[in-house]
C-alpha cells in the first residue's frame, strides 16, 4: 500500500495541496479558500487530490504519514482585528510602553508611497491592547536580576479579577527585566492558572526572554491576541482530519523556516505569523540546490500579495526585526517582503484621477469579477482575461470557468470614468502591477547591496507565471525559472523542511571577554540546549535525532542593531570569542560595505540562541522526464495583447502536460497548466529543463 505525505497552504484566494508518495509520484490540487471556516477549504483541496489519485478523502488520509500545514489564520486575525480581547499586566510606570512605541512606529511596515506623508500617519488602529485593558503592577527587578520591589499577590489577583470582569479573553504579562529574572512573571502565571485556567495566558519570559521592552511587549500581546483563534482553528482541523482517518501528528509551518507540532504552536501561535510565504522560500532553496544555483530571487504572485525573498550563497536570509500591521516584534523570521499586488488586487481611481492597483484585494470571496462569485470590482485577474492571457475554460484545469463578460464589464466601468478605452485600462492595470512587482524586487536586492545580475529569478504562485516575463524584464537576472509545480510551490516547500525548535536569551557582554564570561556563556548555551531538547521530548521526538546549532547576535558598542553569527561548536574559551569577533566583522563589512567595521571599538555579545533540528521523512526528489526536441504541438491559437506590439497578436497555446525536457517555445506563446498560465511575450524564448521547469530568456 502506498504511503503519502501531504502539505496544504491556505492563501488569500486559493488553498493549495501537494501529495507526494515514496515512489516519487506527486499530485497538485487547488480549491477556493473558505474564509468562514478555513478547515473546509483544506479538506476540499485534499478531496480534489484524492480524487485525482482514485481515492476518497478518508482513504488518502489514512495512508498519510505526514500532514504539513501552512495557515494564515493568525495573520488574518491580526490584520482584521478579530482576535481575543486582551489584557496586559506591566510593571507600574511602564503601562504605556506599547502605546508610545518606537519613534518609527507610524511608518513601520508601510510602503514608501505612504511614508512620505508622515504628518498624516497614525499608529496602528485600533491598538492591539486598549489603555483601559492595561494594569500596572507594583514590582521591580533591576538589570542584574535583583528584586527591588517584591510582587504583591493580592494586587495581581485584584487586577486580573478586574480585567476578567471587564470582558478580557486573553492575558499578556510583560514585566521590566523579566528576561533576566522571570520569577515575578512565573508567580503571576501560577496565580492566573489557578483561578482562571481557561484564560489564554502568555508571559514574556516564556515566549521571548530578550532585551527590548517594546518588541518584547508587542510579541507577548500578539501571542495572546491571536492565540484563542488559532487554538480553535487547529483543534477543529485536527478533529476533522481525525474523522477522515488521519492518525499522525499535524505539523505546522513556522515563520523561522521549520515545522512544529500543534501543541507547541498553541502555546506560541506568534510563530505562524507570515509563515505562509516561507514555504516558497524553502522550496526555492531546494530548487537552487537541485539546479546548482546558490543565488535565487524568490517571487510569489498569489491572489492577494506579491512576495519576494532571497537565497544568497545557498542560505536563507533572515529578518531580525519583522513588522506586521505596523507592529515590530522580536522573533527572527525568514525574510519575505510583501506588497498588495496579486491576482485579486483591485483597480481604483485616486483623488487626482490616476489609475491605481491594490493594495486592497477581492480575496476568495467575492473574488475577481470573472470568478462569478459576486465580485464586481475590476482586478488584475480580470485584466488578464481581457488581454487574452487566461483561457476562461482552463482555470484550475477546467474545474473553474471564468466569465469574460463580467471581466470586460468591470474594467469598462473604470474606463468610462477615465474616458479611456477598455483595453488601455486593462493594459494599464497589468503594467502598474508589473511595475510594483519589479520595484519590490529592486528594493529587496539593489537597496540591500545585492546585484540581481548574479541571481536567477523563480516565479511561482497561481498568478506568477502570467506576469513573470514582464516584471523580470528590468531586473537583469540570469534567467527566469517557472517551476513545474509553480501553482502549489509554497505548499511543496513545506515538505522539504524539518522540525525546528529554538531557545534564546539576552546576556549582554562586552569585549574583552574574560574566562569567567566564557564559563557563563557555556552555561547559558547548555541551559538553552536542555530547553530545546525538552520541547522535542514533549513532542515525542527521539532526542538522539536532534542536531543542535548555536548562534550569537553581536554588535559594536553603542550600536542598536545586531548581526547573527554561528556560535561555538565546542566549549567556549577566549580563542573562541576571538573567532566570533572575526566572523562578526567579516559579516558586518559584507552587509554594510568594505572598511565599515570599527576595528578599535569594543564588540557586544547580546543574544545567545540554540536551534534544534530533527529531519522528517521526505520523498521530494524531482524526477526527470523523457527528453524531447524542438517545439511541442500547440492545441490552438487565441489573440493576446502585448504592449510591445501595441495590438492583439495571434498567439499559440500549449498544454503544459504535453511539455517535455528539450522543448523550446518562441514567444509570443501561452502555456496552460493545471493551476497557472505561463505567458511568453514576443522576443522571449521558453525552454523546458530536465525537471520540467520552463526557463525564460530574452
């Protein structure tokens, strides 16, 4: 009997599913996302894959050894402000730290077009925790961990009683210097759990024992705010999968590029924020390894957003100060930059009478006008239909029929307001979206010191292959690759990673580092390793399989931003510290430019981190197809509009399933596949490589 691995990724418009078997077989499936109950969309996608395999849902799930899931529930809960009403206990005198925020909070996470109007900007509204739900507690620990003011248990009980009586559904606790001495927060935890065991609770010293009062407080509040919603969703999904025969653990995608168990995620749901696109970055890394490419620009065009990530030298790039909804939090995540430019992005006219596209999206419901789900506003997907790029009868392999009349009508209404031709507006929408995508690529490469000419570009997501040749044209990349599994690429990537837990703590030390400091560092690393192993043990993982890696965040004295470097693999000593300093300065100059390191300045070691990794079973090798030569047979011809020609051009169309390695297609041409469409403009050539990927070159 065949055994399977399944990954499901929930997107803004579609839910993607990948099924792999041990013999190298694979199935890709998509279904519309179901916002009212996301678990239904998950089962719908699994049902489509099962049907393609000649099975029913229960038969497929009963034979599944791993089910990996990437969810947008936490992110959507925050963005839509539909999370639990959360209370906050803070050290008296520091109740307003999150409300005051950092000096950049008004512009954090905003695009450049909005930052220039700083006088008219506001902090995130409504606030994550309103002032009326914050209570100051008389307690104080100093920077060395000494207790200056002891915790009054009676005061804590009265404050929590007051908050619960006022209607809070979750509680966050963030005391000053608790990461040095967590005793007061742990006492609060015991009090709350004894009296209100059903109240969702997060204490900062358990979640993120790091320096940075604002980011630590935000992270703690975020965790409690989204916790109840994610708990309910995961419990419901687990129950429904179990009803259909799945008996193993459900694994959840994390923002740091690893997998975690449901039990661990229920405690730390913040680890799922913005984790959906991470699967695509992981698969891009795997793709690069298979194709001998260490530098990859990862681009994902979905229904709602356009996401960009980087692989450099075969390594993931991390974002040490991620921002979501104008809130900066302190959990390092795989670097992904996003803008609201996807297939569902809505066209609109600004106050100056100019045509704009996004960031607002039609989502899955009501969706683009052409989906026939009730949407009436013009989207990028509608423009793709009007321009002749999408075959109305081929969406989702024919399972979704598009309505060209609705697409034309939606765009015509905008054209009438602008006094323009319908095709001009559709072409303008398409061009604006592509320009926004190309601009984000430049911001993610050139502005970070990377030269796009040293990279290949990967284009994936349901809408990526339509736009790839156009937004890649100005970047100068080596070539543009469109993977064979492009439409479910992020879901595929979730099957190429491992279980991952980490533990970290701030311990500020400044060079010169003494022998006593080295002993202290080694003790801290050993304690962190015990914590990581214990988390794996609670997840029923064999501890002997764990690979432990140490890192340390470092900075020059008086600076505020750190760089992470690999920590010692053996007992820390003075020579090991010198090796760390050399590695830090090399990375500093690579990041900020030659001769930027301050050789005569002290270096600070701030955050010490241990990452534990356990490989999961994987059968993800990409088999090679029988090689063909020349041009494949086209199945028909339809006119498509190309701006370079200023007209509709007769364009050959090909079935993606008929392509084989060695096939070459000269543009203009369009390739229709199960979940996406590849547009090859004039003067661009598409060739099929040994893994079935389409490679575009001008």
